[in-house]
């Protein structure tokens, strides 16, 4: 069963469930996201939300077993990042869910499943979910979560030329000179991590479809002598 078939099944399950809830005069649910596990469609997860996005309802929609207890508290580690750390992939996610996630993390800074967060940010990068896109739709005070992408501590013993054997070294050299670079998407994680190891605070921005690494937060001042 491919992703399109799984999403179609999820939509069918969602419509049927909301129909039952409407007949029972219960509040309708909002579709949040679908999570899949490679070669195990029976473990597909559908996450629905209350209309206020306070409660999350988690269903293994293709499983024969009894559905888990609902609702769950809407907490990112429980409803998303923990699953991503366990090997799940995001098949589909509503834009409002992205906005709710970014807003929650901006306000609380509470995330325990850091590898799951990094996997989610990979998905955001691949699907062009950025702080600018969210702010164009929602009136929230988002922090830029892509500033957490490929997070790494500064290593005072590294220099820019420590990465000269890497295919993306030219991007490091350019950033240390002018404070911006345009890496290939496949190298974005490595470039961000390397720059953070060099002490630069960075994030990712999209401009006219192109990806740029730009300054964020506390930054070193680019120097012409950092890389040649």
C-alpha cells in the first residue's frame, strides 16, 4: 500500500468517524497528521485534534486491534516527535498543525525527543515549511524553528578549513566571508551543523524557491580571513 492509498484510507476513516460523532452530538475533530512505518501499513497512525487543538486523538486506522485510549494531551513529543524517533515518517500534515507546533515550541521551548524534532525539521525543509510561510497565514509570534536545525555546539578548535575536504566547503567559505550562502538542499544539514560548530548562529530561508543559510541570534562577525 503506497502513501496515496494510505492517505485515502485515512480520509475515509476520518469522514466516517466525524459522521458518527456528529450523530452522537459530539464535537467534530480536525485532521492533524498521518504517520507511516515502512512496509507496515497496519501500523499507520492518524492523529486528529479537537477543534481548539487542546486534545489529540490517536488512531491506528488500519489495525485490527482495539483503538488506544483517547484523547491524549496535545504534546509534541507524544503525538509526533516520539513516533518519528521510533522510525515513523510523516505522510501528510495540515498547515495549521505546523503552526500549532511552531507556536507551542516558541512559547515553551519544551522538547525531549530532539532526534524526532530534527526529523520533523527535515520534513519542513523538504516541504518548504518556514517561519515566513507560517507568518503569512497565521498571526502568531513564531520563533524560527529552523534555527534549531542540525543543532551543534561550538568547537573552538575547528576552523573553516577543517571542512575543506567536504563537497560543501565552498558554502562554508562563502558564509565566513559575507554572512550568507546558498547550499544545495542535500547539504543543508551539514552546512548548518558545521557553521554552528564554528560558532555561527544560523537558520534557513527560502527566497524565490532558493534555499539560503542566513544569520540567526548570536553571531560571529564574518571575516575575510576565516576561509580562503
